[in-house]
C-alpha cells in the first residue's frame, strides 16, 4: 500500500495537466502520476505516448463507460494507551512526603480490596428488564423503505397544477410545455419534449404511418407493440405543433414508455435520462426499420449510429455495434473541459495495441450525456459545448487524416512539455521558488545590507545587487520568450483539426437539458431552438433567451450539476425550414376540435367577466383580428 503526500501530489498533477496543454482529465493524470511514483517527467513522457494509467481503453461510444472504483484505504488501528502505573511526583519536605506517601499507599490498598468487580451479574433476573433481540438488517431495510416512501408521499410543492383557463392560450410562434402529472417523471417528459425540436425526428415522426390491414384506407391507432408507442408519440408531436393549448399533459405518452421514476435526490437525472433516451431510441429505431422495409426505402440511420474498432477491416472477429448516445465525463477543471476536447482525448493514444473507437455509419442525430461521476478539488469550471460540432475526425473514412493531425498535435505537445519543464527549472529548485529568492537577495543588497562605513564593502554590495538584477532580467526574458512560443504552439495544436477536410459533417445544437442540483419538478429545465430562436422552458414558464444563455449556463456548477443532455442533429441546408408537416388526419382533426373548444371556453369566460364587471386588468382579452384568424383556422 502506498501513501501519497496529497499536497505535493496535487501540485504535481497540476504541472502534469499543464504539460499536456490541459487536454487530460484530472483522474487520468493522477493515475499515470502514481504509476510512475510521482515522477512528473516520466509520467508526462508516458502520456505523450498514450498511457492513460490503465490497461485497457474504454469504448468511446459505449452507452455506459466503466468507472474507476477507488477502494477506501484501511484506517490505522486506534492508538491504545498502555496500562501503566501512575507516577506521582510529590515535592516538599521529607516529613510531609513520607506522610503523604503512606496515605496514598493506604488508599490504593483500600481501592484494590473494595474496588468494583467486573463480570457477569449475580443478581437474579427481573422479568421487567428482559432484553429483546434486534435485527439490524431488517431495521435498515425498513428505514430505506421509509425514506423512499417519504419522498414519494411528502408534500414537495411539485404537485401537478393545471394553468388557469385565461393562461392556457398559446402565444403565436411560441413553444408549448409538456408536463407530467407526476413530478418523478419530469426528466422523461423533457427528453420527449426536446426530441420534438430535432427537425429530422419531427419530420420522420410526422411522415410515419402504421401498416394498414388489407382493405383499410385510413390509419387507425395500433393495438400494441412499438407501433402503439409511436402512435402516442405522433399524437403528442401533433399537439405540440398545432395545438393552441400551451400546457400539454405528458402522462399518457409516458405511461407507454414506462420510464424509471426520479424518486429521490440521490438519483442522477442524467443517468435516468440516458436510460430513457436509449429506450425511446430503440423503440423508434424498430418502427423506422419496419417502415423502410415495408415501403422499400433504403435504410437510414435516424437515432442510432454504428461504431467499432478502427482496425475492423483487418480483424474478421470484430463486431460493429449500434449506439444512440455518447457518455462524456463533464466534471473537470482543466482548460479543455469541453465537448470536443474530451472526445479527442479519448482518441489521442498512439499505442499499436490499442483499438480506437470510430463511427462507421453516422446517424441523423447524436446525443451526449454529460456525466459528473468523478470528484474535483479546487476551482470548478463550466463544461463548454459548441453550437456546432464536426464529427469528421471521429469517422472511419477520415481516421488516417485525423490521426496524422493528432500525431502533429502530440509532437507540438512534446515541445510544449520541454519548454514548460525548462521554465520550471528556471523558476524552481528543490521545491523552492528561485525567482522569489533572487528578488529577496536583490532587496537585501539594495535596502538591508549595511556597509558600516566600509567603502569596499559598499562597492561589493552594489556589484552583487547589479549582478543579481542582471541574472533576474535574463531569466525573466527567457521565460517570456518561452511563454510566447508555448502560446503559439498551443494555438497551432488547437487549430490542426479545424481544416476544411474535417469540417463537412456538421451537427447543430438543438436542445440542452439542465439540472440545477436540487430535487423537484422545477429544478430541471431545457433550452430548445425553434425557427432560429432559443427558448428556456421550466415547468409552466416559457421565455425567449439569447444563444449566450444557452452556451454559457453555469447553474448547478458548485453542486456537481448543470447541463446533462445535449441533442445535436445534422445541419440543414442554409435557409431550409420544415414545411407544413402532414400529420395523420384523424389526429389533426382531434387537435382542431380541441382548439375550437378551448377558444369557446375562453370566449365564455371573457363574456362572464364583462357581465360581472370585473376589473379590466384581470380580464383576458384577445384582439379581434386574432380571434377571427383563429376561427378561420379552426373552422
């Protein structure tokens, strides 16, 4: 067992991360550093060669990456005080000392004869004090169930509250909310809500029709299976597109998918969302595949991409796999705590025996689960994600070009490492700040040293101060030049993969799901984009926000929370927008009927308000043109 100086190790990790230009996770740096017994230079050299401190490389695209499990160190045994006699130093006159000694001896003899005897009691048993054996395991299980029940039954203030009638009319051009009746399902409702704002998903769902039995010409609701789930989703999406009701109930569609409840604060909404997203993607993929086969269309990958090892062609036994979501560790403090940097770091190894994971067939959309399962010491930094991401460097067809760019990056990082170590050798020696010592020496010779009237001593003091100042200026100049070169090489390394050949498969950000770190319906919210505008949706609250709010939201940072699910999809052609979607006629007619009923209810409510002479500021009124336009649409 090795014990580590935590302070020294933390400083070494920071140096190691700086040497790698921040492109390495804190935990990875710690593992490699410990592997080489704290030798920073050996650890840095190993990381440049691709060492990540573990024997195998986890899959880049796998849905659930393996987590390092740190076994707790055994605590040292508690100190045991030996049963030694008490030594009493009595000072004073000899007569008093002899008398006090005799008294102490007598008292000790009395205590030894009449002291308490430890052992089983000889008292006869008393039925009133009978002991009842306990079962600790049962008690613990009962306590867990009680805690679980308290979360499910407690009044958390998250009960479903429908909006008042005068607030149910949807504003023109605004999105709608999709809320579950149970607050434990809010995360799942946000996932379905976000999928609607992925253009490719919305269009594919709108164009889907169930298989019609022979002789039937109009689509009818399927009875069971994935097609029934799809029909429920079509109903939900149709309402989100056409309904005038701003607050939609997600209970029925969620019942079909049966998501796991978010039943206590210890559960991560990100983990639950990943599992639910995979379930939805799997169901939709089955439906889309059957439709492609039934209609004779070429199969398209909508939500699930295909990935595998880069040497698949040379390894007949290798298998390709499907995935719909990529897990990314987002809890970090390095300067490259960003989406592309994290993904690239997992492909930066150049060891021959490591099989890199690449995408063979990309999908129309891709999701990223931002996991926060690790620990961070020191300052926490928000995880950065771009509004556009290029997947070219992760595609099988570009593996050679991307790898050559990464080799250049590693070479630049190696040069950066040399300069950083050189700067460190100039500024530190034996864990001491040599520049600070040098400045202190100069201050001493200029301000403290006393010549004591000796001209020769004064001359030597001035010469020493001048020499030290010259040395300091030379070192500072050399460090400044190194810093400039380091900055240039870092910029060059960062731009290597930003070349036109690797910027063809562009994916745009469509939705972001966020957790503020607390538990409850109003502690999860989403950002969605519709017709170029970004909207923030939290329970019943809808507000338009800037793109900066979406990309720089730091909520939950100090609670280990924040953005946890990102949805990207292929960039649409410039200026292209979804046209009027052809939703199934039976569902569309139902939505139009509901719109008519809602409008009638609002008009009746408005008439009653006028009749009762209520305050006009509390009366919901609609411009005449808006009502006439609504009636034209509905009738």
